[in-house]
C-alpha cells in the first residue's frame, strides 16, 4: 500500500520531533511504501536522516492513504485516497466554523489527548472517526 505523509518532520522543535517519530513508525510498517513531504521549508531536524522514506517526487502510484499532520486551514480533502488528519491546533482555541464540514469529510482524525477528542466531538465529528494515539516517547541521552 502507498501512504503519503505530509508533516513538519524537518523542524528542530517538539512538533518536528513528534512528526519524525510518526514518520519513523510509518516506515516500520511491513509491505507499505511510505512517501513523505515536509509542510515547512528548511531542514534542521537531523534525526530524519536515518528514516527510510521515499520522497514525494518519487511517487509512481497514487497513495491509498493520505496522512496530513497540519493546521486545519491547510487541510486538503483528497477524493481519491483515505484521508487521515493529525491536527496542529492551539489547545486554547476553538476550531473555526468554516472548517467543520471539511473535518467531517475526513476519514480519520488522530488526536493525542482527551481535550482534543472532546474538541472534535463538540463540533459534530462522529466518534468512530476519531482515534486517540499514545503520546510519542522521546529518548533522552
């Protein structure tokens, strides 16, 4: 299966490291081709150099799953792929109403906290579409 991951994995901050851990876990899936493209320019996260992903430009077959780790305003609903969304959204802000219908068109929304889960439930997202992920662990040496 071809999976496209769009995320901030190249950034040298907490968001970038979380994203690179997600990408690393995706690349560990057997029998899948993982393609990735950064949502922010620049490469200052050196941990990604050992992650075996394919570059976006090398896609030969349309991805069956499109995972977007981004802000809600840059979310794109792909009608040819399953759409998964990992939100980058400030915890203290509500999700603007103009994005509610777009979010309802997403196949799965992946969240890390009960607070995020409740935020999506409160705007009418079906509970079956929301998956709560375990927090990524970071090894400190």
